[in-house]
């Protein structure tokens, strides 16, 4: 959807793998965290997928490029009308965070 939610409209498959590679730009030495949240339609509530939380420090590179790198590979179960969404948090303040071009996350059927 336009607001960044990825919704499962079907009933099969139920098991998925989330793969993500993110390069996030912010202020040098800030601590950034990412996580996925899931809307569980059968419960009518949001579930924080705490096992997906990663925290990184923003590194300062030559040329004023201050970025943090995140790599995610996690499994999850989604039923019809469930959705997931990526959340990004600046733990050090309220400075902006920007994803660089080429950052992505994808969801695919989990192969057994």
C-alpha cells in the first residue's frame, strides 16, 4: 500500500522469509534501530516482531557520508489480511533518517 504496508491477501502460502539490506543515513554516532511489526487480522492488533530488532551506530565515512548498515533475514507467518511494516527509530535524538537508493526489503515464500 502507499503507506508502506505489505498485506497478505491470499491464504497460501503462510510461511514467509523477509530479506532486507538497508543503508540508512543519519547524524554521525547516532544509534538507529529497525524492526518489523505485524498486523494480526485475526487478533485485530499489532504485534511487534521483536526478534527482528537490530541496532547499529551511524559510521562516519570520508566525504561526509554518515550511514549505518542493516541486513535482515527472518521468517514469519502471515494469514489472510495480515500485514507487515518496517519501522526505523533514531535512539539518539530526533534527527532525520534517510534510506539510500538501493536499500530494500522483500518478502517471499519460505521454502522448506
